[in-house]
């Protein structure tokens, strides 16, 4: 990436590459929340609430953020599909 900056590649593109490498995968999100691919959305939310509250009591803001990002990631997977308009 350092070479890319020297070669005139837009700084924004380099930043986008760095950002995308930090994106949480679905597998990582499931592992953090302790759920499987077969888990219902209700089970995911229940695990999220439990872990978020437990880490709030322990003042572990880093773990709270990981739990929150995991839920956000899985929301994308479980979001109901909007009907197509013709």
C-alpha cells in the first residue's frame, strides 16, 4: 500500500482497501454471538442482548462494540427481502 501511495493511487482508494479489510465476516459474527446458520433472528437478538448487557456490567466497551458489530453484520443477512417492483 505504501507503493500505491507513491505511485499516485488516490488516497481514498487506499483508505477503502484498509477499511474493507476490517469488515466483520458473517462467520466471525456468528462465532462472537455463539449462534449457528440455523439460528432464528429471535435467538440472535437474545444472545446479543445477553452479551451486550454482561459486557456493560463489566465495562468492557471493546467487547460491547464487537457484539454490536456482530449483530449489525447478521442484520444484513436476516433482513427481509423487499418485494421487487415491476
